[in-house]
C-alpha cells in the first residue's frame, strides 16, 4: 500500500508554498509533542510520529492541514502507548474551550 508521502514515480504538481503566521494552538502542539512525547510516551523517534500521521485514511489525510495531521497522529500515538484516550483528549479540549468562551 502506498502511503500519502510515497510519491515516487507519480507526476508532480505545483507546490503551493503558502506562508502563514502560526496559530497559538500550533505553537502549543509543537511544545506538547516535544515534551510529552519523549517524556511520557517514549515517542522519541521521528519515524514513529510520521508513521502515526501517514496511517490516517487517505481521504482524511488529504483533508487536514499540517498541524491538524500532527494533532491526529499525536492523539493516535498517545492511545497506542496507553497514555491518553481520544475521549480524554476531546473532553479536556471541550472543557478548555468552554472556559475560554466564558472568560472572553
């Protein structure tokens, strides 16, 4: 099975280099992956993290932004390692979202 980034031999298309200012949650995710991964879940291999992202269904993979792929891959690895479940992550994210709504 060909993975999303396995494009060897396929025709290339235009590369859309679009710069943007990172969103605050993207900075937070980067810090989370860098600290929680190696410290708590033993995700100390870039290949393992990449595999978690590329294991996503192709339609899903192609519909997400770069950092959304990071988020999905990170959650999947947390589940695989028994650190957190997707339900725990979603519940905590909802709590934070509600708190931010009431304070703004």
